[in-house]
C-alpha cells in the first residue's frame, strides 16, 4: 500500500468513526430531549439506541423485551447466548407470574406489591448505579445461593405454565410471612430489571460509550463549595492518595464535558491534569473547564425549545392556560372512555404542575395542538421537546402509579423540559453507569415533583407582563 493509499484509508476511517460518533450524539440528543426513538444519522448510519427510564418496572421492561427480542437476537450475538444473564430473564418472568397467581386469589387490600411510590428511592448522583456482565453475574451467583429452597424450587427450576400453576398455587411458602416473602422476591425482581436493561443496551455499548461526555458529576461535586475546591486544588500534592484520585476523576469528567465531538479521551484528559499538577496550575486548569461544564449541567434543566400556544400574563398572573386537545376515545378505543382520559389528564397534570398559589390549567378544545394518543406496547414518549403528541402505552391501565407519574413527566417535555438523568457506558471499566441529578425533580426521577426551578424557568420563557 502506498503512502497516499494509507493516508486515504486513514481519512476514510476517521470519516466513518466521526459518522458513528455523530449518530450516538444525535441519539443522545433525542433521548435527552424526548424518549425512545429510532435515530437516523447521515451517511446511511442508523441506530436504535434504546431509551429506558431508569426506574422502569419489571412489567414495563418485560413488555419491551417481548417486543424487541426477535430484533435483538439478530442484531447481537449476546442476546442469543445461553448465559446466566439471559437465564435470569426466565427467573424474573416466573417470579412475576407467581406474584400474579397469588394476587388473583387475594382481595385488593392484601395484594402483594413489588413496587410502589413508597418504595421508590431514586438513583442519587452520589450513589450511581453500575451494571455489567461481571457485576450481574456475581449478583446472580450470590442471590441464587441465598434463595430459600421454597422459593428456589419455583423460580429456578425449568417449568411449564401448567406446573408453575400447580406449585404453591395461591399463597406464599408455608412458614413465611408476606413481608419475608416480598423481601426475597423483590431482590429477584431488581436483578431481573438489571439483566433486562443490560441485554437491551448491550448491542449499543459503543454509542453509550460516546455519551460519557454528558457525565456532570465532576462539575456537580467540585462546584458545590468553590472556596474549599480552590484550597484543595492549590494544595493538591498534600492531599491523601484517595482525595487526589477522586479529584482527578472529577476533573477528567469536566475535561470530557468539552469533548462533544470526540476530541478528548480519558487518557488524554488525565495527561493534561498530570501536567497541570506538575506546573502547580491545577486550579487554573479547573477554571478553564468550568464554563463548559456548567453549560452542560444547565442543559439538563433549561428550556431550550418553547411553545407558542400557552397563555400566561399579568392579567392573570396566577394561572398559565395550556390548550389540550379534547380526548375522543379511551386507551382501548371507543368514545365511552374519552371522559375518563380527560379526567385523568386534568387530575394528574394539574395536580403536579402548580407551585404555591400559581397553577397550570388545561383548556380542552377540539383543535388544540397538544394531545395524548395510546398505542399498544408503546414506550411512553413525546415527539420532541415542546412537542405536541404524548404517546402512552394502551396496555397499561391509566390509573396505575406508573401511568399517573408518566403523564406528569411526559407533559413536562411538551413544555420544553428535558430529562435530567444520565446513562452512559464506561469503556475503561466495562460498566453502564446511570444516575439522576436530582431525585426530588419530576424530570429526573419517579420520586420527584415540581420544583421552584421549574416554575422559574416557565416564567422566564412564557410569562408576559400584559396580554
């Protein structure tokens, strides 16, 4: 190969890598601003980067697995391998079937719940969730060894539907209380959720790896106490080895925040930091990254795309009027369910979107742009930030907790608010990392609610002093 040919090959490789990277960036932009979406970039490169709410229930994940399993088995060898992670999908499914079987024979007041609002704790930025083949494999081995025989005999043994229905038919194992039983089956369920997420995301680890530039933990922790941070950076060499390691990790994160198009790597960032330490210029290095990282952090909370049909003025400063298309049918079709959907929308959206003596009020009409549609098996989403169409899963009862939270959250996207949780693949450590920036924020976590920052941002964009 001639030098000219070699240069051409290198150039072509760079073009391909750039195209793939842009695909991942575009995928994140869409998932950061809306929900699950087929992502199509230029040069014919297509990615179906899955967007999975960090707190999806096992039932929700099971529906996605059922819908995608055929496609995934073709796209990726991982999903078709007979390994312990895929094996746990069968365990988790049997676990769900067993709970359903028990609940069918119980009155509503004594139903067993795998999840509920009271059990939702979020995934704080201080304790992010990490997942990978090694981590999941170790958890499977540990939990399998710890399971009581009375539970193991039902969920771990290959069984047909008939034999499952005949085993411990209607109740928890003898000698075990409901709380003891739930303590065990919830562990099985959480691990099922982890395995489901990994298998759905594993074919796209390269794309997820490109999203590490969105990790804002470095900025978050170092900017909390500016004076203390300045003191530590100026006396870096006197700090303990553990403190130095942590600060370097945070500075690498901030360095990567500025590499939206692949200019920096963890290694190159670490090299820059080491040079700054030698020159005793670590504080200056931190300050050089501060504005970009702050902008990245703010992007998770700011409205960048606005609507034109909201009415909020000085004439009625305590009310934002939001047009919404009047429902014409229920989730399963048929005009008889329209009123129930209307009440569900009004009850949940208006209950959530109020602050002190201010409130958002839905104004239903036949010609409003914003609407809700129901599709069987759909992952709930909005068609873009400040989009008009909220798509919900027709298979999920609208009065379930997950549906009630979801409509509140998705409506926030129609107003222009992005998601404020982060998920990426750490290539160096071979783990998926995810966390919610603020677990008390409605757009970050199912534990969250409307905050003053939402009200302030809405006022900044939509309030006019006179109308």
